[in-house]
C-alpha cells in the first residue's frame, strides 16, 4: 500500500476522541529534517491528521541513560544537534517549543518504580525535533523528553509504556522515535533491503498487529535476529515504550513501512481509539 493510501486510511479512522493516540516514527537520517523525502512528507501529513495535544512526551533513541529514567523538566528545552559531518543547514535548525515542567515532574512520580529522576540539562535531541518540526511545525505545543534506561531489560521499557498510558486520557501525546531495524554497520546506500532487516521488520509488525507484544521484549524469542537488527537496542526501545502504552481499545495503523539504506526500517505506526 502506498504512503498516501496509508495516511488516507488513518485519516478516515482517526475520529475525534478525548483519548490521545500513540505514535512511533522511524526517524532515520537527520537529513530527513531538511530534505523533501517520502518520510518527511508523511510526517507532515500525519501532523495534519493528529488531534492537538495539551503536551507531547517524547521517547527518543538518542537519550540513553544507565540505571535511571531521566525526565526533562526544563522550561525551554534546547535544540540539540547531536550528530557530526552534516551540512551547515542542519545545524541551523531550531525547534523553540516550550517545556512542560509541571507535567514532567508528575511523570517523575508516575515512573518512580522505574528509577525516574528530574533533569534540566537535556532538551530535544534530533530523534525528537527532526520529526516534531513536521508534526507540529509552529512549535506551539509544550514538549518534554524522557530517557531510555540501557541497563534494564527490554520488558522494562514495556513497563514504562504501561505506566505512561494514563497520560493519554489527559491530553498527552506519547511519541516514540527510533527505528524498528537499525544496523548502521550493514548499511548499503542505494542497496536492496537485506534479508535480516526484512525478517525482523516483518516479525515485529506481525506481533504488533496480533497484539502479541510480550515476545517483542523477549531476547530468547528474538534470538540472534535481534542482534543483527540492533547491534545496540537504543533505536528499538522507544517502539517498545509505545507498544506498552497501548491496549485492547486501540486500532493500529502502519505507515512508511520500507527499509532504507538496506538495513534501516522506516516503519512507523499509530495506535488510536477504535
């Protein structure tokens, strides 16, 4: 199905609701932020489809912590250019959204069992702002990030999602940003999708569509395929957070379900009220 048809189907099914949807975006290269690509166009179209939230909580692959889940409580999150060797135009990008310090501090309490702590030093890394600039280009919705704890198991991140799920009924959009498959060592610019990338992407999508989420956080079940798809699981964990925040009342829509550069899945998905 084409990206245009995927987005049209989502628009038709995403009816107004007090309960906010859940969004996971495969963000890929930072260059998507300044280039006209199929992905950036899809994000813009999705932004025109989504309801306007009171705040956005972002779980990005690019804020990794050890032994704790940090929550950015700053008033004005800075735009972080956490990449090297890209065109100057990319470093001039700015996303001047306000933070949501009061709500962020509530999230620290909500995630107390996940070793949550306040942080005022982070801001919005490129996993956040490169997609937010298309979803909400006016930067007029308060935004804050939470980190991913790299020292806890995959199921820990499912638990974070479950704990955050109640925010959906308070007008908070939970946005995950990473990639379902992310192996930069195996990239082949212009090359065909590699078999392991297609296999893991399909495995993930099938489990998610069947609401069989627990195996997606089971390293034994995923086996060596997980290591091939993710030499490091940082880009995988935000997808688990979003999956963990979903429940049986949600419908699922996939979009941009392609493999880029041979080994980076750009698959995105949205959970929304039936």
